[in-house]
C-alpha cells in the first residue's frame, strides 16, 4: 500500500497494508492520535485506496477514482467534520449518513464516509451510527478520526479496526516539511520544538519560527512573575497576529505537560522549550500547573466559538493568571 504524504507510523502502515493489499477491508476504521499527527491525511489516503481501480498497490494515484478522490471530488467519498472545528456532530447528521449508506455507490465499488473529529459526536449520534456498524452494507467503509479512542463508545470501538498515529522522527518531519519548501535548518528546529508533530510544526513555521520562540520565552517570564500588568500587556501581541496566536495555542498544552513532567523528576520532551518548562515547574505547585494545562486545553477546544480573537486571548490570559497565581 502507498502512503504518499503520510510520514512515520510504520506499525500503523503495516497493519493497514495487510488489510488493503489483501483486499480484506473492514467496514469501519477508527484512527486516533493527537492534533496535527496526520489523522485526516491518512483518512484521505485510505478513502482513495478503498475506491482505487488498480490491481497492484493502492492507492495508485493515477486511475480516475484516485484522481477524483485526491481532488476531493469523488461522488462516493463523503466527509463530515473535516473543517477542523469543534462543533457537535448531532444525531440528525448521522441519520442522513445512515440513509445515504443504503444507496449503492454511484461510480466506485465502495462508498466511504469520513467522520473527522468523531469525538464531537453526541452519545445519541454515536448510538445511531452503531446501528449501521452492526449490519453495514458490504460496500460501505466508515473512517472515523478522533484525538483519543476512549472518547468513543466502547460499542463503536469494538466494531472498528483501530489504529493509532503519533509523532515522527526529526528526519521524517524534515521530509514532510521540505515538500512545503521549508529549509532543512528551519524544519529541524520546528520538528524538535513540536516534538515530532508535523501539523504543529507547520503552524509554528507559518507564524514565524523565531517570533514564536521569543514569545514563548517572554510568556513564561511574565507568567512566573508577580506583575499582572506585564502579563496582560503581552497578550496584545497575540491579538494583532492570528498566526502567532494559533502557534502559541498549539504549543501551550505541551509546555505545561513538560512542566509537570519536570516537576515529577522527568524530562521536557513535548514542547521543545526545556528551559521554559523548567522555569514553570519551579514557580508554582503541581496543582496550579495542572489547572493551567486544563485551561489551555479548554481554550483549544473553544477556538471556533470566539468570533473575536481579542476576546479569546483576553479570556485565556485572564484564566491562566487566576489558575497559576
């Protein structure tokens, strides 16, 4: 099986290749892993492989089915929740999927339904999906992606082939980033700081690598101080630069997780900001760092709820100060 554009994760590739190369494709695949690890990229590759006309390795990338799939124009591949938002996927959407699934494919031998960020499905929606997973049409493939498989009902998990995606080596990240025209030096630095998370590295690079590094250092210094005014004033830089804010929001939970690790005698391996994680670990009790971590995670989830960046930044910084101090 071909995995062009999807890097690392060799164990997962081996599992999936065994299924697709032998044409033993299940009716449901659940892909879990952190944000930015390539879940949606992999889902797209699997969807193309499912409809590919080649008798050899799939997806071939050249047959009509593959071309349409990779152009996001295939009539038998449907995507839901693929905009990256955290909006709830309700039962009405799943009922529409269920009705459509019983209609035979238009053009390919299979119909594929990709439900991205499936953790946003309500319990009622998951139960509605379960009904078709129990007795699916033979031509249907469901591909679900989620941050943690534990967020899905056990009954969904038990009826799906589950695979995980994760971080990659620095060299694998460099290969991925080089395809976007990033220099090797910048790619290596971004790969290290992102902890091998390609999606996070791309967000960091889009925001300006040196600028993000400088801001993380300034943020840590301000948070660990007793000067509330300086801390809130620092937030103004994020209000004026949405790319910097997005990169900061991606890195923040990893920074607090590293601080917790250092506080417990471990190493900072996630954020790439070792000195900053150590400073935070020395400046507050473990409980307060956990509170700050939860605030950062909640802020990530609520990102699409804020139409105004200023409101989002202000709410985040105010809550972080209260948690930390």
